[in-house]
C-alpha cells in the first residue's frame, strides 16, 4: 500500500501536526470499538435501528412514529451499505468504500483543459445534490492504515488504490428545522437523510467520472478522515465540537468524498474566523450532557485512543459522547443545534450574523445569539404539527 507522496499542507502549521503522525486504524473508531472492546457497551443502540426490535420511550420524540421515520431515512444507506456484509464483511460507506460502480468505457473521454474539467465536475456535483464542493490532493496521513471487517471482527490493512490522486469533497447540508429537535429519535432522521443524500451524490458522481473513462471511488465515513480533507479542500474550518464548520451551512452537514485519478485543480484552505470565535464561545461544551467537549485550549493529547494524539486541536471525548448516544438510543448532535454557526443562511439576517461572528464584533454576535434564544430545542411534537401544516 502506497503512503508516499503526501503533499505539504497548510494544516501542518494550523494544527502543529506531529511529523511522525501514524495513520488512523479504523478499528479504534468508537462505533467499531463497540464491536470488539468490552468497555464500550452499545446496549440497544444499534438494535434500535431495526424497527422489529426498537423500544419506544416515554420521552417526546421517541415514539413509534419517530423511530419509524428515522429508520426509514436510513433504509437505503443500510441496504446498499450491507449488500456484501454477509459474504465479505463489508459495510460500504462506513468500513469500506463503495464497490457498486459499473465498468467504464474502453476509451476515456477527451478532456478540456484542467480548469474547465474541474469546473464541470463541480457543476455536476452541485447538480447531484452537493451544497458545496472542493478538491484536494490526497494527503495520505488521512487515509486509514486499516479498515475494520465487521464479519471477522478484525482490522485489515487498507489497500488504497495508488492511482487515485485527488479527493473531491462533497458537503451535504442537513435539514435545519428538523435539527432544532436534536436530540431525539425523530431528529436522527435528518442524520439518516444526510447519509442517504451523501450516498446518492457520491455514487452518482463516481459513476459519472467512471463513465468518462477515469477511476473513481465513492466514500462516506470509510477509508479516510473526512474533516481534514474538507479543510484542505477549502470547505470550512474546524470547531471546538470537533466538527467542520462551513460558511454556507455551519456545522449542520455531512461530508462525502470521491477519490479519483481524473486530473483536477485543487482548492486552497480558507479561514474565515471560526477559531477566534470558538475561543470566546463555549456553547457546545456547556450544552453537552456528558461533558465530552473540552473547555480548555487546543491540545495535542487525545482523551483516549479513538482519536489522534499529535494534532493540536480540540478533541471530543468519543467514549463519553457515544455513551450518551447509547443512553438515548439515537445520535445526539446537541452541539450542532446550539452552535451559533448553525443557522438558516437563506435568511439575510443570518448572513449578516455570520459576518459579525467573523469580525472583531464577535462578542456582540455571541451576546445577540444568546439573547435572541438561538439554539433552543424545538419540541419534536411541534415539528410534526408545524411541518404538517406548512
Ligand atoms: S453529540 Fe452530544 S454528546 Fe456528543 S459531543 Fe455533541 S453534544 Fe456532546
Ligand atoms: S458552539 Fe461555539 S465554541 Fe462550539 S463549535 Fe460552535 S462556535 Fe465553536
């Protein structure tokens, strides 16, 4: 497996990355640890995604209708992702990249110049559902050393095709209104829908590039870390809550990737003021029920081995975070709901707000955000009523 050719990256300076940083073994991802590490007990968490076994709760947002919708939103992602689970142990999109592309033509298409090719690829990505799209050269530090086989329960060395030089990084916005009900089984629907849109967009784009006669591999959470690639592709900045913050949709997004050998122009890292704002804002850390988000300055030491040490950043304690998800039987994302960057940017006043957040008036913007009550939870039952009557 080739790991040479890692390009120099502005991330080295931004995050003071240890030059000896080892590649990530996906066996240590908290969801995979739940399969082999006795200290991580998933209880009924995964089971609740199977409607024949879910257990409704008395709390609002966790009844039969809520689980029915959440699980339906995951349906296609699960069916496609687990097509080869029994035969090969693959969970495509989560532990393995997608292998559903049909073969390309015998000869590649004529390409216009690199700039126009890049422009067309981005145009198609947006047409296929991406809210924003960027391109980076593949930095092999973010490619997993091993992926996890959920059938054998073992880590396997990842054989990343050496010919793939570029990552097309796709941002798929999640639903802002439904996200106001985080956390609930109902709000897990916006996560499921985000994954379904990611599956759709990344696989159609990979098939388009394959049809042009080039190699392309669609990927969601598998194969490589999405956040550093998205930052390298100029799509956003890193927040205290350990998530990508985009200028167009805040942190309320999913990230997908297409790896390709199609020659493309790469984007530049773009900073727009998130780090300075996170330094004065601790809304996510204060709102996180299990206190999994650091209130301290960025550190190179990870809280546990599910995360990287050797990168100076805020790192969420994945063990505490997942334990809370297990307690609720759904994903949480309170940190997304309360983040002042989580706004409906189709409204002009929110676009003004983000300009304030990224200016010396950031403390005023934070005060305004608190005073106006942004980030408060909407009752899940109100979503059913409001959406139905809209
Ligand atoms: S998802 Fe919930 S538990 Fe996890 S870090 Fe965010 S607020 Fe905390
Ligand atoms: S809630 Fe505040 S501190 Fe947390 S990521 Fe958002 S802006 Fe940064």
